[in-house]
């Protein structure tokens, strides 16, 4: 239902209510889904640092799908900031979603760069559990995005 996501109903959504860009939303959410599938493959192969990074990327693409679908810029890589920008536009979500976003934010650099660590390489530091939790967090964020989009599309903002 629309009111679960929009503070005070459609009148308080601070974007143009008639400007949903479904084409742009679908481009980004498609990339999010493909990236999540790739993360799941990395998990199965034991490439845990890459599974973690791709989970972060999947959540980022999901949030950017909503941003672009609403005609917003969706710039940057911080998931928690992207969520807060959506909150500033009138979308509501549980604080747990911010916690998931912040957990994934921490994976953007150290999963890929050896110099993010005092010694060793990223693949030496990530576990199956890390990868599974990252993928769960990405799925939760993507699920919220898809639910919000369905509500906006159905209600016609």
C-alpha cells in the first residue's frame, strides 16, 4: 500500500508525481538483479570478497533505480546517503534498512583493494558468513525498492 512508504500520503512526496520514469527504473533494477545473481555465483565459488562487493553494488543499483525512476540524480556510492535522500523526498522505511545500508557501505572499498588492509589481500579476509549476510542485506534493500516502485506505479502517485 502506498501510504506505508509515503509520509502523509501522496501529497507529501517531494517529486513530480506524474514523472515516474519506468524505463530508467527498469534499466537500473535489471542491473541490480543481474549483479545480485553474480554475487550469488561468487558465494558458491568461494569468492567471498567479490560476493560482498557485488551485494553492495546490487543494493546501490537498486536504490539508484528508485532515484532515477523518480527523476532524482542518485549520485554517489553511499547506500545510507541514497536512502536518506529518498527519506528527504517523503519515502519511509524502517531504521533496520539504514543499518543494512551502512553494513554494505563498509564493503565498497576494502573488498577490492589490497591497500585497504595492513597486509594480505581482500580475498583473505572475507568469509562465507560475510558473503551470505551481505547478499541478505542487498535482497532486503532491493525488496523494499521493488515494493515502493510497485506501490507508486499502482497508485499513480
